[in-house]
C-alpha cells in the first residue's frame, strides 16, 4: 500500500476561489475585509509566515496591516489589540507566533475579543470552543480537520492527537469531539504512545519534532495528518517520517503542501466571515 497524499494546496485553491467571490460581494457593499496583525518579533520564520498571509490576502482583496514591535511589552500588545477591537474598519486581529519570552500571554488572550479573534487564540474563543459554540477556532486545527474530512467523515472513528498545545492539539481534540469522533490526546508524559497511535483510525501529529512518527506507529490504512513544521538543513519537514509512514498509511498529508497552505486560507476565511457578521 502507498498512502494517498492529501493535497492541501489544491483544497486551499478551491476554497480561495469561493472566498474571492465573497470578498467581492462585501466590497460591493462598501465593506473591505481587513486583518490587523501584531508581529512582535524580528523572528525570520514569523516574518515569512506573515509575508505569505499578506500576499494571499492581497490577491483575494483583503486588506492587511501589521505592526512590528521589536522589543514589545505585554502592555504594547494589549494596547494595540484594544485599539483595533474598537476600530470598525478592522475585521480580524491576530498575533504572529512565535511570541517572545516574557510576554504575559494570559493578558494578551484576555484582551482578544472573540468577534475579531480570527485565529481563535483568545480566552473567550477558547471558552466558546469548549462549550461547543466556537466563534473562530484556531485556523491550524480547522485545517487539519478539513484535510482529514476529505477522506471521509470522522464521526465514530478513533482519532488520536499527539500534542496538547492551546494553539493546535487541544482545539483540534475539541473540534473532533464536536464531530463525534472518539478522541485520545497524547503528550510528552503519555505511556505506550506507539501502541496508542497504532490504534488510531486517524492520527494527528503536532509535536514539533522532525520525523517523530514512524511507520511502526501507524495502523495499516490509517489516515495520518502531519501538522508539524520543522526546519532541517534549510528544508521544511513535518513530524512524520514520510519514508516509513507512506508505505503503511491509507492517506497522509505531506509537509510541505498539506496543512500549512490550508491554514493560511482558512484564517483568511475567518477574516471574511468576521466582516460578513458585521452586516448580519
Ligand atoms: N502548519 C501550521 O499551520 C502550523 C501551525 C502551528 C503549529 N505548527 C507546527 O505544529 C507543531 C506543534 O506546534 P505547537 O505549537 O502545538 O507546539 P508546542 O506548543 O511545542 O506543543 C508540542 C506538544 O507536543 C508534545 N510533545 C513534545 N514532545 C513529545 C513527545 N516526546 N511525545 C509526545 N508528545 C510530545 C508536548 O507535550 P507536553 O504538553 O507534555 O509538553 C506538547 O503538547 C510544530 O511543529 C509547529 O511548528 C504548524
């Protein structure tokens, strides 16, 4: 068996076509979807992620503004969020990761208003997700789920999520539960992780370690969604060792070309949705 590769680029392209039509409708009514981004770092990866987002947004007719804070304080970030929260021309607000150490992320999360929190990072958004009525869930988690759903429904399947971060693993587990999957979440203290992973119908991997999941951790025919992005020798690689997993899995999302490109498009969908909600 060789895994069917899940093409995030193609899926993103199809969704962007529909998104462009929605932006045109909004613009006809005098509303320009607008994303405001805090770049609180001179981190090169964060700048690269932002450039991709800004380029894609511009192609779609979405405005993007960014504020680069070289040595930000929590107060700087919160102050920008509060000002954008009250600005009716701003549809969505996000903070580009990684956020430098020393920032009180709890205070930043508390300041993000759910209606504009397009990457679902705020405390209100996370609470809504927990209650099953999300405003905007984190785009990466939505993208991972959307790719898995191209293969079939997740309802009733055993989904194993490796990673429990607030930005990926936990929200993804909640989205899967809301779709009636049976969910197991693994983390660094999980015992017998390989054995648990082998029991997954769908295995989601968000660990941040290149090649962490190998072929012997995957059940024959399982769907494997690789969320990891790691730079190794100047190349982008995932958390899944594709050379050993591809011969075993039924489907695999590649890195690059899987979750990543879809995440950008889904984030921009959230920006458009936020703008649409302002007109009811
Ligand atoms: N494609 C995209 O759009 C996108 C977006 C965001 C992130 N990512 C990528 O996704 C990956 C995860 O990101 P993140 O922000 O969730 O990372 P993170 O905050 O560092 O969380 C990593 C998670 O992996 C777990 N873990 C670490 N070592 C482990 C081990 N040996 N066994 C089992 N679990 C282990 C950690 O467990 P503990 O909780 O016990 O520490 C933690 O829950 C990274 O590669 C990141 O670059 C991709």
